[in-house]
C-alpha cells in the first residue's frame, strides 16, 4: 500500500484549531440541569405572624421597599440614611452622634457592639436569664474577653442589688443586659443601671431587639452606652437592618483600642464615616441594602407619626388584653410578675398533656397564624406569642384567642 499523502500545513492547522475549540466547548457545557422549580412563579402565602418575630409589614412599608433602587452613594440614598439616623435618635431617645443602622439582623448588631468594644484583656459581665445573654457571652469568649455571667432562672429578672454585687466582684469594663428577653418574655428594668455601671467604671450595653418601640427605653436619660435593635420586630420592617447607637463614653473606649477590630465589615470607625457620623466627607465602606433602608426609613417615619408614648401604650394595651384572654382559656402565664412581662412577646406555659408542636401546627394549618414554641432555656416549656408594631392590634388579639380555643379543643392530647 502507498502511504497517504501528507495534508497541507494550512488544512492540518485548521483541523487542530477545530479540535481545540471542540474540546473547549465541551469543557464549558453546563452539566447541572436547569432547576425546574425556578420556572414556576413565586408564591408566598399570607400568614399572620404572631411569633417573636418577624412581624408582618404594613402596606406602606412594603411600598417603600418596592421603589426602584438607586446607587448606594447617590445623594438621595445618603439623604435616606440621614433620615434614618434622625429616626433612630428619636426612637432611642438619644443625641449620640454615632448612631446608624448596621446592614444585618440583630445578631449582627450584637456582634458589632462586642467586636468594637472588647479586646482580649477586657472583662465583661453578662446578665444571663435567657438565650440572648448566652449568645452575648459566647461571642465575647470568641473574641478572647474574660466573661463572667450573672445567672437567673428563665422568667426572672436582675435587681440593682444583683448587678451591684456582680460589678463589685468582677470589675468588668462592660455589662451586657437584655431589655426584652424574647425567649422567656421578661422585660428587664433599666432604671438606675446606667448610673450604677458608671460608678464602677463600666459601660452599659443593652439589647433591645424585642422591646424597642414596644416598651419605654430612654437611652440618654437611663445612661445606656450602647443600644441596638432589629428592624423586624416592633418597627415592622423587613429583617436585615439593625439600628445601633454609641454614647461618647463608648466612642472614647473605641478610640483607645490598642488593636483594630477583628472585623472590617463591622468596624464602627469605617461605618461611622460611611453614615456621615464624623462630620467628615463620607467614605464608601459597603453597599447598604437599598430596598431595606427604604423600608426602615418608612417604618421609623410611621413610629414618629404615631409617637413613642402612643406606641408604648398601644403595645401594653394589647398585651394586657392578650394575658387576660389566655388566663380565661385556662392557660398559665410564664412570667409571674405583671410589671416585668415583656409587652411585645408573651410567654405561656404549654398546657399539661399537650404537645406544643401540635398546637403551633394546628394554628398554622387551620388559621394561618404563626406562634412559636420556646427557645433556649424555655424550649418545650412555653408558647411564645408576639404582638409587635403593625400586628399589635385588638383585632389580632381576638383572632388569636379564637384560634387558640379551637386548637385546645381539637389537638390530640399527647402522652409525652
């Protein structure tokens, strides 16, 4: 046989190029199949959210979130940020310059406070009577701080004497206390705490995620050094933005740091520059959730129009009506002292012989109402009912009580 004639160089090069292109095309062909579920329209059911949060959002706040987005450094967005700062100062009752909204949920605000104020050699005292004290202690230990916990059983609160003894014994640089302990339903009294802490050279950090807007809190008058909340509770905005404020005492401690905060995203010096808290030209730090801050601005506007005192009175009135209705159903309130019941989140003991999961599932399936079981130290022991912001109405109380009566009549008794 005769050897085949060699291909011309130009044809051989073309074939090699086609072969290489074919291999490249094969390598870039998608192999993960198309997710068919994404081809279906988004369907979100309407439910009445009467758990410990989030709460339902008003049509006005939803409309604000539906606005077309703008660039995060556009002057119109910077003006919204300024409006939010003023709204937070009103809601917190503070004149602190260092006041802004963290781009994140309440947990993120908790981390921001601790990351900016604690260094490795600092000592922190934590009032732990529910899950939020536990979380704060956990974060502080991860930062290398020396953490001491004051412990109270779930459903109880801390007296000034309790705090005095802890400050004298441990000499901390900061005390963490939860104003509205949503896992237990306790409203922690704050009067005198700030003065007591300052006498001991200690900063007062208050978690008001579940209480702000629903119960009285006066940051400057009560001597609170750091205060934060979440957008999705009594403010009735979507989750994802967390108002926070630092006193001059707290700001000075941050300026004395020997090391930089371990988080760039939560570095308060950078955030203060971005939010225009320092009086200097604004510096880009990150992209704020534009639609989220539109919603937060509108939620703060609604609170301002209603007035703080009216909001506090509204939450207390619906809480009182709810507690009476629960007792009329034969249910037992978890927090014994009426004066320290959290108006926004009410806890009731799971009735004997019932499985709490059956009750919550019945309310969701038959009445489209959400309530929650316990959390942390109250898991399996209580039901948690939230009446916050837009949801804090007498009609919602009555609707829930009717649904609960139905649940108690129809849920199978458990042998657990």
